[in-house]
C-alpha cells in the first residue's frame, strides 16, 4: 500500500474472501479541491465469487467514505453498468491518440529543455498543478504520490522551461522505427505546450508514430 492508502478485507466463515483499498485523493475543481476516495484493488477470490461479496464491499465502502468526510469517490470500472447501481457514473473517457511522425506538428523550440532525474520529480509539480486547474479531476500529488507515480523503473523525463512549464515522460521502449508511447504529458500554458510539441517532433524523427492518452 502507498502512503495514505487503507486496505479493507472481507471474510466468509473465517476465510479471506475479498477486499479493496481506498487512497486519499485531492481532486482539482478549478481553484478548489474535493476530498476524494480513490477505490483500488477490488477483488474477490474465485471460490467466493457470485455470492454477493463484491456488492457488500462496495456498499460498505461508500458508507465508510461518507463517515470519513469524502465528498466524492472515483474508480476505474471493469464494467460501467456494475458500478452504476451503487451510484457511480462515467465522468470522462480515456482517449488514446496516435499521430504518424510525418503529420506531427513542428513547432520551434524556444524554451530551455532538459532531461530530469527521478530525484528531481518535484520540479514538475507546479506545472502539473497548473494543468490540473484547467483540467478538473486531477489528483494534487504529494512527494510520495509522485514517487509512486513514476514506478519502480523511472522513465525518461523531459522538462520544458525554467522553472518547468511543461513536461512529458516516456520509456523509449521498442525498436527505433516503431511507435513511441508517452506515459504522462502536462503543460501550464499554450506557449509551453507548443514548445513541448517541438521537442516531441524531434524525439520521434526516426519513429513511425507517437501515442499518448488524454
């Protein structure tokens, strides 16, 4: 479990049957913040499925989060209709965007660009927070959250501007002529975004395409 995350377990006849975890999140809503319970790891052991345990867990989770002062709950649903019966609704879609190298916009890079080490990740926080203010629903991360987000194998992080006004990271996986995938992209303003696109244009000059999620 990450810092600030709590696990809840369900037992049937003294035997572990399932569980879930809740992470304390602070979701952006313009200039404000909403205390949010992030539901993760909902699971029921195969031999205990179809017995109502997952339903009991979800109902219990909502009661617990209300008591703890959360005003909203969020999760990634395996099936929208299942969680809808508990009161959840789709608030956005995760779109995969793929652009061929030959059609990628070529903006001039006028801001300083540098590659950051994982130990410098907090330098990205101001740009990320500015991005969250214009795109409601982002979790304002603590330093521990940032480390957790990067994972056990930190990616290649590129920052635009000094101080950082835009950034992206990637794993640079695969052969040089294949598609390149980005892990996260954020920007504080339009100029920084254009400069970021200029950096990406150079990065994929020997790739077939670039893919990222929004």
